[in-house]
């Protein structure tokens, strides 16, 4: 009996030491995104007292709403082992169609008219997403090539529709007020409505990716699509819906972009939604090879990019140094991810 107790104690001791060793050697690597974000927040607070002001915090949150929404779709795409380079252009065309339908087609009278404009904007995103999904999932074309082509197509369509002009929503006729629910001014308990909406979207996708069959299939496709097919599961259907959802989320982001600014133009296609969302997903620990990535860590990754840009704006640095710093953070995150994979390999 005594011998058994000693053996058990020794085993528990070895287990504890093993956990301690694992924690000491992998903590910085495994939780690098969280650590980077905390360090950035502390550094930002020290560099500029304006960073932690209520005005700046809410401005930062509002600015990240489209990025967070688009990033949820990007996460799913990357988890499957793909990439979507068309998100900026799709969001731009969706934004333009919302403004165009309200200013040119008269869908600005409130009620169902406004919902018609919103449905058109989201529908355009869904159309792009469905086309991406059809070409990638059904015809087995490379996602990089397909979405790159869609990026150029979307940008071209945006300029064709607007003729290079900015579409302004007329506040006097209720155009801007129709979308005021997603504008910067509308709040619930002091929190911007758009921020609350983005939080709801994040929570929904957290539950989908973690607890639903669809979420498990997304991870399975990224890990080993051949095994999924051998199990008799239609991986093409799931892959199609991944790109369809990505397009829909871009359409929703387009609606919010129009609501925030009260106008829309083809220049939205040049906003860095592509690189920032891809960077956020990768910094959050997702593997570009597929099969890895979480919603929570993606949100953290998006805010790492956001905080870098925000603090540099507060200290009046040009955009070019921001690009260099962002590149360095991305390389560091990928390096730490590589080290973590080797350690557990």
C-alpha cells in the first residue's frame, strides 16, 4: 500500500513537472498574440494619453467593425486552406450598390425601401461569394487565382457604376437617416450599434465554428479534405458555403461602410481589408495550410493591427512606417507559430 502511494506521488510529481516544463517553454509561443496585444496597449498608453480616452476607444471600435465582420469569413476560408483576396472589392461594390439604390432607384424612403437597399448590398456580396465558391469548390480552381480575378473584377465594376464619382446619401430626404442604425452616432447604453452588431456576429461565428457540424467540417476540410470525402461527406458543398458566407459578410460590411460615412465610392476597394483581415487571422494563430484558427484569437489579431495603426496616427506618424511595423508583427507572429508547430511536431 505504501509502495503504491509512493508510486502515485511520484507519478503526480512527474506530471506536475511536465506541465510546468510545458508551460515555461511554450507559454510565450502559444499565447504570443495575447501577449503582443497587451504589450501594444501598454506601450500605446505610455506614448499617448489620448489612447485610453473614451473618444479614442470608441473610435477604434467603430473603425474595426467592418474588419471584424470580414475577418470572420476570412477565418473560415483560411481554415479550409484557401485564401480570399477579393474581400475589399466585394465590400466596395456592396457599399456602392447600397448608396446607388438609395440615390438612383429611390430606395430611401425608410421602412421596406431601406431594407430593399440593404438586401441589394448584401445580395451583391452573396453573388460574388457564390461565384467564388462555384469556381473553387465545384470546378477545383485555385482560390488564390479565383479571388485575385474577383478582386480586379470587383474594382472594375465599382468604377463602372460610380464613373469615378462619390455617391452621397442625401440626409435631407432621409437617405442617411435610413441607415442611421449603423452610423457612428447611434448608440445603445452608450455603445455604438455597429459595435454591438459586430459583437453579435463574432459570437455567432464562435458558436458555429466550435459547436456545429458545419464548423467541424470546415476544420476537417483544412486538415484533410481527402479523408472527409472518403468518409462520404460532400466537402464541395461545405467549401462552397464557406465562400458564400465570406461574400455575405463582405456585403454586410459594405452596408456598414456606407452607413458610417454617408457616402460610397470605388476608393473603398483600395482600403486594406484584404491584408488587414488576412494578417489578423494569421497573427491570431491560424495556419495558411489550413485546419487551425479560432474566432477569439482572430479578434485579437485584428485588434493588434488596429492598435498599431491607431497609436501611430495619434503620434502623427505617416502610413508608411505603419506598414513596416505591421509587416514586422506579421513576420514575428508567423515565426512564433512556426516554432510552436516544430515544438509540438
